[in-house]
C-alpha cells in the first residue's frame, strides 16, 4: 500500500502513470527522475520516446528479476539456450493486474546504441500483489508498439 486507505498498490499506481505516459508519449510536467516522472526522456522536450522499460521483482525471486520468453512458445527461462528477457513494457492496467509486453535486446549493431530493445509478440498478465519491486530503465523508443 502507498500509505493510503484505497485498495490499489504503489506498483499499480506507478505502472498506471507509465502506461498513460506511453500512450500520450508527451507531457509538460516536471518532476524527479523517478519511475513516475511526468514525461518520457531526460527533459520535457525529448521527442520520439514511447517506452519506459521496467524490470519486475517478485517476493519469491530472491533478488532475481522476473523473466519471460521472448516468443509465445512455452519454454522454461531457467533452461540454457532459451531466449528470455527480464525487460518489459507495460501495455495495460486493470485494477491490480497489469499486462506486459516482453522486450528483447536489439541485436542490430547499427541501431542498438539508440534503440536498445525491440518489441516482441510475447505478452503476460501479472497480479501486482506478486511484485515487490519495480526498476525503471532509461526511456527509449521501441518500434512496433
């Protein structure tokens, strides 16, 4: 809880802000460089950024970020050789549940410096009661979202 009496969690509230920012991809607020900063990018005038990638940590994860396959195949991310990622883009918030898109590392050396992640068609929905920590990464552009 966020030291208030409603039923939403801090994680859900922050993810809601991120989702709204990504949908609007522009804002005129100023605030600290935090997950719920009111604009995408380093400054208000940053243009073209559309994603605030996040990493999720569960209560049972022992400090290891949550990871999901980058494809719709049913694979075990703990297995060697599977392609998984722990970087996600929030796509939808519904109460205390959130739907995330799995982002994959950009393997194209000509664009990976400016576009570190690419969108996948792999999605998952998580009950945010299972999330104990959220880490926001640098705002970026993800094509195809």
